[in-house]
C-alpha cells in the first residue's frame, strides 16, 4: 500500500487542516514517519491543499507494531 | 368535509410532526442537512429512513440513544455524518478521507483514515452510564488488514474502554479488564451492552451470544470513533453506528429495524 509521507515541516503546515466536517490528520507508520492515505489527493474537501499534498513523498506503508494493552 | 378536516388535523398533530409529513425528529435531520447545503437522500430513501426512525421509537430504542449515525445512505457523505438523535451536535468528522460508498457507508484505509463522532461519554452522555450503556454498529465488510488490535467502532485508547476488540475478541464496556467473547463476522449488527456492574451482553443481529461477567471500572474519557485504535487503523465498512443506554431489552427489535432499512436499500 502506497501512502504519503510528510517531513516535519510539511506536517506542521498541513496537519489539522479542516474544511467543514473534513479534517486532515497524519498518523505514524511503523518507521515513525508521518503518513496519510493517498485518498486525500482525490478528496474535494482538500482541494485547497492538493498542491501541497502532491508534494508529499510516496512510500510503501509499514504497519505499526501491535500496541501494548 | 368535517371528516376530511379531522383527518388532516390528526395527521398534522399526531403523525407528521414535520413539514414534509415525516416524523419530527427525522425532519430535523433533513432540515439540518439542507441548512448546511448537503445532498439529502432520494425521496424513496427518505421514506425508508423515516420508517427507521419510527421503528426505533416503536421499539423503545430511540429515547435510549445518545448518538445514532446512518452511514448507509444515498445522500452525500456529508449527510452521512449527521447525528440523527440530535442533528446539531456530535456530527462525525471525516478524518483523512475515509471512503464513502452510497448505500454502504464509510470504509477505513488501514493507515490513517477514521471517523470521529465528537461524542465523549464522560462529558456528553445523556443515557450512557457506567452500569447502563451500549454501543454498536453494522459492519458489512471486515477489510483485509489483520492485527489482533482492531477497533471498528468504540473508545479503545484509554484505561477504561468501550471496545469490542476484533481478531482477539476481547470485550470491554466501561472496563479496564476484558472478557473473551464470540467473534463477529461481516454483515453483522453488533450490539455491546451493559446493564449492571458485573453484567454485560453481546448481541449479534439481535441475538444474545455472550453474557460476560465484565466488571465496570469507569466511563471512557474520550471520543467514540470508527476505524482507529491507537496507531492501528481498520479497513472495515460500517453502515450504522450508535451509542446509548442499556438496550438489552430492545436488542432484537433494534436489529429488526436496522435490518428492515438496510435490506430495502
């Protein structure tokens, strides 16, 4: 699965972007990268930031280790 | 003439409640959608959804709900975020673009997408209580992502949890400890319930499948969400979700109302 990876600077600029009932939030992958799914690129709710989202690096998703209970 | 007037008055005051001949609470959902500029469901589906609301009322479910979401709709994805129980509060936030499919609902992406109900039972509960609580969902697809830590819908990221942990089948409802229960499969209306400090129930499609002796320890102090537990994200598809008070006596009728609606789509 391909996801979008943000640098810390990109994360700071984009994380928390809101448009109505839509919110952009990055998650951590198994390598501690900030990532978000590629569906945000086709979501009209995020049209205003598509140019910035398209600059994110495409990487293969690394699953998060099982959390402690 | 007199008969016609009488029927008209009866309809207006006892049946309709709203401007479109619908139950007043369902009309409020449509009105909220219109005020926000959302796309409401087709006329045929509005009738089905109105029937769903009246069925839930007849079953005694409606008054015991705190939030109710009907994701399976041919309205748009924004309409699907409305809380039918109180359309002006606890609207779902679509976080990082979960996929919306008409008449099916929302699907997670196994990496970052989820639904935040903005309903925190510690602060927002009306019927949900420590020893009288329920939450649940209709799940049509489990997705392909597998781990033992999946949450399809719940409040799992705290000590006192509301979580029907998929794969490992650990069950929590207002509890820090878990009890093993029966796994659910796709196309199941899952209803987790508590009606006592040591009495919980698990219903699948309105049928009691487990009665775990799960001790209550506290109400989760965070929002219910779909598809997210800590950094683990589900890829399942949900058509309905709810949180409320004790619904152990209404579970079968609750399922029947949901099933009638979903089957008609």
